């Protein structure tokens, strides 16, 4: 169960970072860099979601 809690915690943290970065994107001088960060978090979330799904099986 510890691994599931860790994965879930990371998913929540990533989602918070994505939200924060989307706001930052509106006022940033470097939108491409922020888009790359957002994309990275979204890719991590896909992998974490798959791992969470498999851990629940």
C-alpha cells in the first residue's frame, strides 16, 4: 500500500505544479521553457497513472 500512496502523492504534486506553471505561463518571458516543464509533468502523470492502475490490480 505504501507504493500506491507514494504514487498518488506524486500525481497530486505534479498536478499542483502543472496548475502553477499554467498561471506562470501567462506572465512569463520564457513560455516555451514552461510548456516543456508542463509537458514533462503530464508525461510523468501518465506513467504514474499507469503504475497506479497496475498496482491496484
